[in-house]
């Protein structure tokens, strides 16, 4: 049976993590394709871009009902991976205030010196720890939207937050499942590390393919809500 354009049911009412897992292994050559893309990760910079570009192609294919994984094409994958990379790097805008706070706080503590300077430094460190927790939770919460919009070709999704806010507000339960699904995909990506780290070169692309399908499901819901 031809698996290229089977019905993916991306517009279902819920995020289906199991469907994403089945999708990632639906291609008969998934082991070979994942293995080749895992080896590409050895290439500095270009390897990361290639993996992002490949994942974006998987995402695009899933949206059209294509259940095969893309063949290795480093050149087009690298160019295709630029938008997703820049979109994720938007997180620097979130981290920047924390870094500035730490630098200023440390400078004040050093300038005051003595016991008071030590107290200021401790207070700054405690506040920084709290800020790190908040920022970490924010990063987990917004990452799926940064990835989705990056896969759609946007490079500055964090600078138009209203689009993502409306999408999440329209279906918070589905978004929570998207976050959970990406977490599961990340766990699967790291499973290969238990096989002397060799297996990670298969499980990492596999997990990325699974994550791409989950994001395609979420995007389908977003598009449906916007159309309605």
C-alpha cells in the first residue's frame, strides 16, 4: 500500500502523541534515513542547520499527508533550517534581561564590598535563581510556538506574541498536550544514548520527526481556529 499520501487526520480534536510515533516509523526506510541524518550532526553548524531543515521538511510533509521521511539533501536542508534556528534564538530576548540583572547586581555587590556587599550578592543570587526558574518555565511554555512559527518560515515570532497568545488561548488543552508531546519526543531522542551513545544518531532524528508531526497537528488546529 502506498504510504505517501495516507490520511493523517491532522485536524482531529486532540493532539495524538501515538499518531506522531506511528508517523515517525511509517516510512519503511526510516532507520536508514534517520541514521544518515544523525551522522550529518557531526558536521559543525551545518549539521544542526541540516537537522532543523530536515525536521521542517518532515513538518511540511506531514501537513500535506506525506508519510515518508525526506531523503538526505544537505544543501536544501541547511537553507531550510535557517528560519527555525532564528525563531528559536528569539529566546535570547528572554534571557537578555536576566543576564543584565546578574551583571548589574554583581557589579553593585563588588562596588559596595565588605559585609553589605556580600549580603547584596546573596540577595542577587537568590533573585537570579528565582528568575531562572520563571524563565525556564517560560521557555518550555513558548518553545512549541517558536518552533511551529519557525517551521512556517517566521524568524521573529517572539516579537509578535499576540499571534501565539491567541492560538494558545483558543485551545489551551491542545497546546498543553503539544508541550507534553514534544517532551516525550525529546525523551525518545535521547534513548539511543543508553546504547553506548551510538544509537542516539538514529533516535535523535526519529524524535525530531515525531516532534515535527506533533507540531503539524498543533498547526492544523491553529489554522482551523483562525479560519473559523
